[in-house]
């Protein structure tokens, strides 16, 4: 027989019962299976409280969780005919339910308000009978069961905020966390104006749409109390989706406010001109498993389909047979609707970590590259591109969901270069990361990531999901070379445990002369110095101390530069046939003197300045005991490189 208990005004504790203005658990409360408990007043599970609900708990008022909760069966009902609004909050920051139901039928029947930054974990089903579930700010709903969407509704809805780019010319890539149709989402009826969400959290106005020139969105019109009088307008000229295809720019498919989008499908939308524009998604919360069929070489715009964060690492790991990374568009301050005027690029994320897009340094701003690095946890509403490496199915499911706020360790919604800065790695990961920056003469900044992942499958060879190719290489680029494959330009290289003896080859492609700079953007969990080794000059530059400026002729340098972690200026070839006693070089009387005491054959002599430019290039053979090279150049450090067959020897001289 099912047992029923009613508590109106009691203190539930390991101590004797005491009359109290609300119900407070300071010890252990266990609601067993096949048991129903009714709480008539507000309920607090204190910091010392242990709340176990395996039966049915009916809450007529607020629930504050400051302690521990657990639930392996049963349902928690937020059910009230006497209160318009119930709240869910607590210092613990989250709560655990098995099933959850909202049924608020009093007066305006607003529903339940979940506090900003609070996580609601539901093992199984959410039913919204009457009244809405309002996720305030960074609040999230996380469901953990396997299989299809189990959520249902009669008249209730879930509401969740997300902020988009303000620039009327800039794109955001979105994905809805709710549906408002028969398992689909459309902007009409699903997207609302959140400008006054702080004042009217349960009653936002439907966004409106415009179709004409100049194709700009417009912000909401507010009254004197900042309530929305007339909602924001979105230009439907910039609404697109990208279903799996290989046609490039032509693959963008125009949509409208009534287009039915599947959970997990991404779409684009431009801003309204209002700073930190807030939108509200309203509908039935997405839940369960979603799949997408894709063929090798195809691109598709997908997104986080849930009202919670999505773990990009887990998503990629689960789909390694089909994809190896995700790409996230970051707007760089576009100032026109003209395609050629778009500033921005695609940031890349894989298992090893993320890298910022290649963007002009003056746009990104000194020291702000970290703002553009995609974090591990994708925020609510975040859209992203995938590129299939094989035919197959892409799966998004509840096991990839997690609770991470954008103000937390490693989550952000990618709007533009003014996004909030957050720490760029998860402290639970022992991963060491080195971020190398490169700026070409046009001041485009490219970031390369080198990640050391102990206890992973990554090694020094190519590893799917750990290494990533550039998606938008420019003519002038710095890149990693893996497995000596000179045709591929890698922007991310992930390997196993760190070893300071490792050397990582870099490729440098240059189509124009000028200043090319290599720098250290950032390091994470890493304390050793980082050097750039010049194998031609046998020199080492400490990037930890200063940037490296390279000014060499245009061309491809594919075996000259390396990322290393210790400076050992030794002979390039240990089998070199001449030693310091056989050949040496020095400066005297406006000339470089080469002493060749044993008269070994010298085939070529090159002289470089401190930035790597070739000053002298003499080809011979010569067995002369002494070679004199006139040298009238500015005072400074120079490198003399002497070649004898396949062997090389370098000397540093100061004139």
C-alpha cells in the first residue's frame, strides 16, 4: 500500500519536532519508494541535510537546497493551487531529481523560477503540466537518461536566456534548446525578446521580423521603467541553415521565421544593435538522443540542443569515426553586410583543446587572443560546424551534457571579440598546453596549439581527434608538420606525456617579404621555457623571454624551424668531418676570415644576420687553407654557416 504523509509547518530533523515557519531538514530525510509526502510550506534542505527522494514529493512552495540530494525513483512535484510562483535555489548550486513535474494553477500561474547559476539534474522525465519553468540567467536543466526525449507538456513551457552579438552586421550561430512544434523549433513562437527579462521573466514578448532594406535588426523600444513596449526586430535576410553538403558557400540555405528546425540543427542570425542583446527561448526542453547522417567531406551546421552545457570533448570522442573537430564562428567586428567586409574566422576545438581563429591583431587587441579560444563546454544555444572525415552518423546525447556556467571555468557563448574572458582549461585535466602565435606582415594573427595529454591515445604521429588541420590557411602561415607530410598544415598537435627532449617541426610559408613574428601566446600547466630552434643557423630563441622576428626571403621553410624546450647549440650532424681545430671563422679588418688548416673541401659559405636574412652566399668548392671574405656591414651579431658535402658547421661572430 502506498503511504501518504503531509507536513505543513514542521522542522524535520534528527532532533525532536519543533513548530517552525517552514520545513527544514537538518539531518536525514528519506522518502522511500511507494511513499508520497506533501510539504505545504517552503522547504529547506540545510548544509547538514541529506535528502533522499525515491517516492513522490509534492512541494507547495519554495525549495532551497543547501545540502545533499539523491533520487533513484519517484517524482518531485512543484504543485500549487495557492502560490503563483515557486522558487528553486540553494547554496549547493544544484539539486537531483528522478522525475520532475511543474503544476502551478493559482492566479497567473507563473510556475517555478530556478535561480541564476543553479543546476537542476533530472535522471528521467520533466513534465510541464501548468505554469512555466524559468531558468534564470545561467541556470540549467541537465537530464542524464539514455534514449529518446521523454519530456512532455500540457500547457507549461521552459524559458531560457542567451545573449547574442549586438552588431547588426555580425553573425551568431545558434541552436535552440527547446522545441515549440511537433518535435521542431521555429523562430515564430519559439524566440522572444529578453531585453526586459529581469522585469518580466515569465512574460517576454515575441520577437518581430523585418524584410526590407537596409536589412538591419533593430532593438526593442522601452518605456520609462525599461519594460518592452515594442519588441526587437530581426532581419530575416540573414536567417540561414547549413544542412550536410559539400558545395561550400552555395550550401547555405535561407530559412524564415516559420522554418521547422530539428533539435541540434544550427542556424544563423544577425544582431539588433543593442549592447548585450538578450533573447529568450521558450518551449519544451530538448532531451535525449539526436542523430544526423553525413557523408565524407560534407560540412553541416549543428549546435548544442540542450538547456545545459555540452561537453565538446565528449561529443568529439563519441563521434571520432565521423569527425575530428568542431569549428565555431567568431565575429571580429564586421562593419558591413558585404561579404568582403566580414571580419572574423572559425575557431577550432578538438580533444587536445581549442585555438582562436586567424584574425587581424589590431581587431583582436593585444593580450585578448584568449577571448577567442573555444572552451571545452559549449554554452546553451551555441551553434558550430562539423566536417565529416567519413560516412556515418553524428550523435548528440544526454551523456555529453554537463553543468557549466559561462562565468565558470571553461564555457562561453561565442559572440565576438568582446566576449567574457574565462580560464582556458579545465583544472580537472592534467593537460599541458603551449600556444604559439604567428603574425604575418599583414598582421593576421594565427595561433597554434601544442598539447601534452598523458594517458591518452595521442603520440607523435597523426592522431584523429587530437591533431587538427587548418580550415582557412592564408598565403603566409606558420603550421605544424606531422609525419613529415609537407602537404598538410596542422593548427593543433596533441601528443602524449611531456618530454623536454621533444622537437616539433614547424612549416613557414611566406609569399611576401617583411616582418614575420613568432611569439608565445600563452601556456597552461606549463613552466619550462619554450624555444624556436633554427636548424639552419643552429640557434635557439627563447620565446618565453621575447618574440622572435624573422625577416627572410619569400618561400617555404619546411625543415628549418622547430618548437623545442631546451637549448643545446651543438653540431647539426654529430658525424661532421671537420672540427673546431680544422675550420673556424672570425672577423678581422672588415673581413670574415675562414681558417681551413687541414684543407677540407668547403662547398658553400653563408652569412646571416641576427634576424635570419642572408647577407653572403658563396658557392665553391675550395680547399684553400685561408679564405677572406670582405664584409662591410652594420655592427652586430652574424652567423657564418660553412658546408662541406652533407655536413655543416656554424659560427657566431661580432663585427
